[in-house]
C-alpha cells in the first residue's frame, strides 16, 4: 500500500513524465522547440522571416504576432493568406500567379485609369487595395509611397556569400583573399593550385594528423603523422607548412611541431620548436597573479 506522501507525488510525477515525452530532449533554454517536438533551433532564428523549423512553426502567426507575415521584398506582392511573393510587374498581366487569383481580376481593368492620376515615379499597377506604385529593380518606395530610392540589397542576408558592396540601383559581390567569385557573381570558391586539384581537409585528433578529401576519402599520397593529444593546429598556405601543439605529460614536455607538405604529397622536414620555457613562464605568471 502506498504511503500518503507518495500518493500525493504520483500526479506530479505523471505530469513530469508526460512533459518529458512531449518535449524535445535536446532543446536548451537558448533554443526554440519546433512544433514537431523533434527539432530545436536558435531562438534568434524565431520570427526572422525565414522558415527554419520543418513545419514552419518558428514563423507561425501565433508565435510572431507583431511581425509582418509575408516578409516580401520591395516591389513584390504578397498573395492573400499565403507566404507567396509575386513581383509587382506580374500583377494584372493576364496570368494568374496567386492561388486565389488576387493578382488578376476585374480591378485590373476598372482601376487602371486611376494609375495615371497617382503620380508614381516609376510604375503603377492596380491591386485589390487600389492603384499602387512600385519601383524598378534595386529600388524601393519612399515614405510618400510614390517616389523611389535605392534599395540596399546587401542588407538582405544571403545576397552575396562573402562580401557585398551596394551601388546606386545595383550591388556587387566580392570574395576575401584566397577565394574566387563564381560565374553566378554571388558565390565564392577557394582558390586551388593546380586548379583541377580537389580541396583537402586536414584533421587533427589525439592520435595523428591526417588529410582527407571533402568526400571523406583519405588522400592516398599522405601518410598520417603520429601525434599525441594535439590541442591546436594551423596551416600556412604560403609556406605549405602545418604546425601543431604536441602535448606532453607536463608543460616541460609540451612542444610545438611543424612539418612541410609540399604539393600535399606528404609530411616532410618535421621539426620541433621548444616552447616549454614560454609555457613555464606563462603558468608561473598566472600563479603569481592568483597568489597576489
């Protein structure tokens, strides 16, 4: 027979178990639990206009009551009750783009004459809400809803993969040193010499440093070099040299090792740089500060 205190705890335990079953096991306090009860995303991605949850629950109206539901770009029309955005230039063109046909209809004919009286700087199109001004590509309406100003495409995440420079009526993408702009004029790809050589990934673990292709296949020409508890690694492209910290049992046995990898054909000229004195002085200085 259960004792009274245990009887009182049973409903609470049942509720906790039910909550544990329903809630994602991996979501942290800094994450948002998607409605599918499986996916966790950063809370910073919630209500940002992009669907990050598989079910789109991070952009649901009940989650984002103050946000603009459609998040359409300038010169785009939001189809009623959906997240579909259609270029304003495709409204009233005789082709239905919105599922409900709100981009076409009698208003296209009945309101077209009113556009001439609206005084739009660039373009005007009839909508269900009346004649509406819109701008050329790379421009957006100003507060008066008639005149146009340059739209900063660089303010939109993903316009360029690396560097973005806004210009009047356009934008230019660029790449950081070591990368080349691709034919789409937006994305960047790492330089490779020779050009036809596939990229190689250096991986350090507690046993060795090895080289693999991005597919995961090991580079056959490179024999992994033996290491011990590698805690840091860096690669100098200019010198084709890899360096790593070889951890010993104490600071005096910890070493900085480097080896050349000419043409990614193997580790050669491996040498050791004695850093034990620097580590000893660093540890001594830190202990002195703590004592002080």
